[in-house]
């Protein structure tokens, strides 16, 4: 059944309150099924490419993350300007210019998709790219139905309000080095706030901030779980180090929208 797209892409007062309270807001039916199908086709083309922007799982060699997508396909070049993604981000960050910091799909293929350890995004943005403040927002769009079986994200509710917590660099567990948060920190935060694991049909959108602690388990199911992710950052909060490749943190600060 076709899904509907809200004419007004701004968040309601309740949705904004949920974002501020929990650190993540879930927006079902944000993109229509036909739009998601077009993204799927574009992604299939990109996943077939043998390029450094396609980062592969350590064990199986299948693509784990396909990056730099707005520079690789017109479908994603258009998507990063979509008001359904950007309007909620501007509600939180204000009207100032935002740039596309990172544009990717986390693939998590059936049977082989590996875990993402507990982390929050700002630890990487700060340690690797010298981003000054935890202002960036991560805007997800489910390209497949996300269920309890195919490796959904888990968020520690309210952990964004504790500010950046302690991290350490893990270069061993998966093919994607991450500044991770240890069990001694996650445990008490999760006991206090609980976990949220957003599920829903393809076309669902999530928005979460730079300091919320999150993770996802492996996908042992027979169903893939592909999620588009656009990280936006205010131009005034741009990176001060370019030591990572462009697809990890784009240098083009042209405002979106
Ligand atoms: O795709 C996942 O399961 C994890 C994604 C994630 O941690 C992120 O986008 O920051």
C-alpha cells in the first residue's frame, strides 16, 4: 500500500519534545514506497563498484557501508537537499547553513551484516576530524523494513543529556574503526533510561544527535537491513582537520537546501 508523505515536513511539538527528551525521534512513512524503490535501484548500482568508498565487512567481504553517495548518484544528490530531512534539522539547529558531513548507506546484509559497537558519533567527529561542538545530526531513512530480527539500532534513551561520555578507539572488532563506549558506562546509563530500538517499514526516518549512545547487533536473519544516513553539521562548526578521506567527512561546505 502506498505510504503518504506529510506536506509539512516540520516536526510537531510532541515530536520535538521526544527528540529533546529521548535523544532520537522516529518518523514513520516519511518517504513513499516508490521513492524508496528508486533509492534501492541506485544503491544496487553503487554496491557493485569496487571503490574505497565501499567499506567491506571483515569476515565476508560484502559491503558494510557505502559512502560519498551524493557524489556518486543523482538520486542521493537530490536526497541530501530534501526538506523532509532538512526541515527537522533546522528546527533543532536554527536557520543557519548546514553542510553534508557524511552521506552513506549502512548495508547490514542478510546473514553476514556485522555489529556496530556502542558509540556516539561526536567521539569520532571530534577525535578524527576535530569538530568543535556536538551539534551534528544524523538523519536516517530505512530502505528496508527494520524489525527485531535484522539488526535494528538500539539507543540509550536520554544518554545525550550526559554530554560526551568516556570512549576508547576500537580498531579490532569490525572493519570500521570506532570510538566506542564501554560496558561500565553503557550499563548504568541504560539502567537509568532504558533502550529504544526503532523499528518500522521502509521509508521511516530517524533523527538523532551527536552524543546519544547507540549500537546495533549483527543481522543473522535472511532479510537485509539497509539504512541511508545523512549527517548534517552547521557550517560554523566545521571540521578543523582533513586527515581522513573526503568520504568520511566531506570538505565541501556548500549549504544544503
Ligand atoms: O547502521 C547501524 O547499525 C549503525 C549506524 C550508526 O551507528 C550511525 O549511523 O551512527
